[in-house]
């Protein structure tokens, strides 16, 4: 910002103080002049009085002698004196006239001074008359200016000196400390470091600067604390980010592990289910081998009877039918398991029938409850056509199934778990999973979808099941899920899922 001269504090100071100084000096000079004028006038008057008294003394003898000639001469000599304009002699004697010398007039500045003429003889005083003079009591400007001029010069010198001294005093008491403060502020703006002002006086500015220094120190301390706090916060943020990353990593691993675990139970299921038809097939195959061996021996010995051959063919027919049925059965089971396994291990979108998918997934889960008292039901029409992620829907069903078995039916003699599907409208389908197990109290229910919330910590529970259910439903499938429960009466999960999953995934 450009700094104008008129903005400077020194200028402002002079602007206020100079007129005051100037007018004071002028008034001082005026008073002095008028005093001088009065003194000069008084001196003149005094002089005039002396003059008229002297004249009266001088005229005493001629007036006594009645010598008008002498009186006139004395009066003329007096009139010659510069400032006397007129001399009048009035004698008490009637025979002597009034004698006038000079021009007598009434005018401005002209004053009349009189003195009696007293003749003293043998101790007796007698007034013989009166003499008057007129004198101009005007000012003699030259004389006065001669007196006043040095005073004016002195006043000017005094004025200049006062201004200079005031400026110097102003500079050392006000401008200098201000310049120090200003330097300190500029230094802070340029470098960011706070330099206290080195100025120690006990006046108001000194105290102000002391306050300024204290506030600088305080600011520095606060700034340091802020810097430390910022640094700590930054570190805390970094640590939190690291922890979050680790947590995300752990969550990923756990989700992966969960996937693998459900695949493991799928494999166990398939092994269990395929075991029976394969065992049957093996028994039939062994029977066929034995029967074929027997008939081969008969053929080698040439003792093959027609009835034996017919019997062999009959039992072969029967065996191959049973074998075929069992192998079909096994192949069928493998196909079903395979679909679920493929769905669950991949994140593939495809078209499917919701009810059929529910059946397929439950089919892979049945082996776990085959010999238990729990009743698993699937309700809902076929033909709810979806274009979504069957593997993830399967994961949701499996997790809820496992939860009911592990938590809901824990320690229960019987239990009912129902999965019902429904088409709500052209866009939405619903899936309701409801059990009549032990349920959850409200304070636990609030945390059910939180990651790592489990009541089975250290007993195989990771607390990721329902969190995964929530995340898959709301993000990948584009739906919503709500949970409700009455303690002792069971738990219900209500899903609303779009028939067409959002395309962003
Ligand atoms: N059907 C249910 N009945 C009663 N409680 C349930 C039911 N489902 C879940 N819970 C409660 O909710 C908690 C959280 O379930 P979640 O599936 O998230 O974790 P988890 O089953 O304990 O562990 P994980 O599923 O990761 O192996 C469970 O620990 C359990 O206390
Ligand atoms: Mg679970």
C-alpha cells in the first residue's frame, strides 16, 4: 500500500500542534505590542506633564513681572519642541490677555495638559494663572517596531525550536517504539518468526509493548501446542488409517475364509449325499462282477444251462437299472452341488428363478440337519425371475441358516426355520427368513449387523456373518434388510431385493 505523507503520524501531530503554537505566539506578541503601546503613551503623557510643569515654573517670573514678551518667547521656544502643537497661557490678572502659541484644536490623539502657575513669596503661595499645552499622544510606530521586532524574531526562533524539540521528543517517545513494533510485525509476516520488541520504558507505550511481547510469547506457545497437537493428530490419523487398512485386510481374509468354510461344508455335504448312491452302485457292481465270474466258469466248463443264463440276464437287467438310477442320482446331486459351489465361489451375475435357487441352496444345507429335530421349510411360488447374483444370495441364505442352527436353536429340542420368497411388484422380490429360536434382546439386536459383533467369540464365531449379509444385500444386490426379534420367540430377517441387480457391479 502506498504511504502518503499526510498519513504519517508525524504530519498529523504537526498539523494539530503547529496552529496551536502559532496562535499562541501571535496572541503573545499582540498582548506584548498592546502593552508596549500603552507604556509608550503613558511615557508621553508623563513627559507632557513634566513639560507643562516646567513651563509653569519658567513662566512664573515673567507672569509675575507681567512681561508678556518674555512669556511669549518662552512659549514659542516650547512650541518649537517637536510634539507640542499649542501652548495657552491664561493669567488671573484681568489686564493681561490669554496668550496662545501654535495651532490649538481638538483632534484624535491630541491631549491637553495644564499646570497652575504659582508664585511663592515669603512663604505665601499665590496662583497667577494656568498654562496648558496640547500634545499629540499618538504612537510612534517606528520606535515601537524597533522594540517589538526582536521580540518577533525571538518568538519565531522559539516557535521553530519548540517545533523541532517537540518533533524530536515525539520521535524518541512515540515514533521509535512504534517503529520497533512495526519492524517486529513485518519480520513475522516475512519469516513467520515472532521477535519480541526490545523497548523498556515505564510509560504507556512501554506497557503496551510489554503487553505485545507477552501476547507474542503466548501466541508462540499456543502455536507450538497447536503444532504438536496437529502432529499428534496426523500421527493418530496415520495410525488409524493403518489400523483400518489392516482391519479391511483381516475382514477380507475372514470373508474369504468364510467362503472357503462354506465350500468345505458343501464338500462334506456332497460327500455325504453322494456316498449312498455310490455305495449302492459299488454293491451292485460287485454283485455283477460275482455273477459274471460264476457264469464265465459255467461257460468254460461247458455246463451253461439255459435257466442259469436267463436268470443271469434277468438279474443283470435289474442290476443295471438300479445302477443307472443310483449313478443318475449321484450325478444329479453332483450337478446341484456344483452349481451352488460355482455360484458361491464366483461373483457372477446370471438369470435364475428365486424359488429354485432357494431349493438348490437348501438342498446343499439339508445334510447338516438331516438327523436333527429341526424343521426347515421353503415357501413361495416358482417363476420369480431374477437377474442378479445367485452365489451371493446363496451366501446370505447359508449364513442365516447357520446362524439359526448355531445361535437360534442352541440347546433346543426342536425348531422351525422358514424361508419364504415372494414377488412384490415388477421390480422387487422379498425374502423372509424366520425362526422360532431364542431370538436376540434389543440391545444386542442393535449391534447385529456390526462387523465383529458375536456372542460366540472364541467358539468359532467371528461376527462377520450378518455384516456380510448386510453388505451383500445393500451393495451388490441393491436391496435392503431389516432385523426384528422377540426374545424367546425367534428372529426374523426381511429382505427386499430388486429383480434386476444394479448394473454398477
Ligand atoms: N437366528 C439367530 N438367533 C439368535 N441369535 C442370532 C441369530 N443370528 C445371529 N444371532 C446373534 O447375532 C450374532 C452375530 O451373528 P453373526 O452371524 O454376525 O456372527 P456369528 O454367527 O457369531 O459369527 P460368524 O457368522 O462370523 O461365524 C451372533 O453371535 C448371535 O449372537
Ligand atoms: Mg453367523
